[in-house]
């Protein structure tokens, strides 16, 4: 599958599988919206990705529905359209 130019949202992107997926999709030419609670780790992941300037981080706790709505509003402004959502965040 070709991910060049695809716009991908990844939750839980600051560590583990989310971070691995972020690096992979970035290496394949995707533009990423990276979401997680830990802003410092999230920024480290963004900077470790290919072409970090193509990606944006959103540090937020998605267990709050108010945060969910406002964050995805910001994601939509950044990406314009979303091709893939990869929900890797843990928790309830």
C-alpha cells in the first residue's frame, strides 16, 4: 500500500506501537497528526520522524469528550482531510 501524501491521525503516538507506526508512516511519505498526553515524548517522536516539519503534535487527554471535540477540530484544520485514523491510545 502507498502512504505517500496520505493524512494520518495516530492516537497514543508518544510511545510503543503508536510511536513505531508514526515513524513508519512518516518514512512512507505520510503527513501525521500525532496525539498523546505526554507532549514532551510526543515532540521527541515527531522529531524522530522523516520530514518532521510535515507533522504536528497534539498533547491532550482524550478521555475527556470536550478535549476530543476540540482536538479533532484542530486536527481537521491541520490536515484538511483525513485518510486514516489509527487509534493506539490505551486506557478506558
